[in-house]
C-alpha cells in the first residue's frame, strides 16, 4: 500500500522529510541523549524548541511582539473553557463563528462572560471564512477568537 493522505480534522499529512527527521531524533534529539518526549519541559533543549516554535509561528502568521503566543495542552474542547477562564478579564470576548468548533467555543465562552459574535458563516452552513477586514470588535474585548479549519 502506498502512503495514505489524511485530510481530516486533527491529525494530518506530514511531509516525508519531516517524518524522517522525527524518526532520526526519536532516540537522541540533537545530541541530548533522549527524545523530546523524555526531556524535562524546563530543560535548555526544550526551551530552545519552544523559542524556535514561537519565532516560526510569529513569522508565519505575522504576529507582532505585543501579542502573546500560548502553547497549551489538552484537546480543542478543553480549550473552549480554558481560553475564556484565563483570558476573559473584562468578561467580554469577540468570536468569529466559522464552523462547528467555533460555534462550540462561542457557546462555552458564554458561560464565563459576554461572548459577542462579530461574524459568522452559519448562513451558508459554514462553507466560508467571513470577511474579517472590517469587524465591529468591542473596544473592551479581551480577545478575538477565530478557528479557520
């Protein structure tokens, strides 16, 4: 059987060179003598991984320095509550509802404060990402939520 390409939500296709690099480093990540899964999250090697990941994400997504990048564990559903519980300081957030996941996140956020739907593609069964160029985002919103997949 040839390679299978998974385009489902969650796990997805990775380039073979990425898989080969991960396999090569599984037992010894960059000379540390252990895999990433075995090392302390407080180690220098892991700190370097996180710093490089943040740098790459900022560059790829054009995230300015005055925004925080959070690396959070847990599945998406857990984050539906964790995000407003931790970030909704003024008890208000703006949500761009792009599909079932965003709809669930929006509904969960309503339990913790005022979740304002500033855009939605529900009118066409979530078949597009709403135009976000001129949204009416409340001045006192603690964050804007969007899930583009």
